[in-house]
C-alpha cells in the first residue's frame, strides 16, 4: 500500500520510479479532476504518471492525459480548454417527459 513519507509517495503499490493516477467516475468529477490536476501540474510541473486509469468520466480524462506525451501542464491546459468549449445539445422533444413542454432555463 502506498503511503506519504517525507513529502513523497513510497510503497510497494507504486511502480518503481513512478506514480499511478486513478480517476473516479461521475459527471461533475471530471471537471473537478481537471482542476486538481492543474494544481498538481502547477506545483509539480515535471510530474509523470507511469499508470493512468479511470472509470466513466474519469476514463475520459485518463485517456486524454495518456494520449498526450508532453508535459502534464500542457495536457491539463488543453483538457481544460476542451471542457470549456464542449456544449450539450438537447432537443426540445427529449425534455417533454420531464418538464412538460418547457425547457429548463439556462444557468
């Protein structure tokens, strides 16, 4: 099991000379993960993950990070821009069973 010791991670669960990143699933968590990863990339810009894995929304972030060979900060900034640009388009007919004939107001 990995433990924190003297400012770094140590333990048998980690690959030698490396870190593993596991990202959980759940809609909004993907955005939170990008924020946390941005903090890590700012404080530890040379961080490299030997293993990156995720579930559901976390798998999207994991695949994105794993596919970017450059510095963590560049990958996280690119992911942040991609999240900001994405929009969900919902047709009026898909909301009728939930809201009647009205669409919810934008936030």
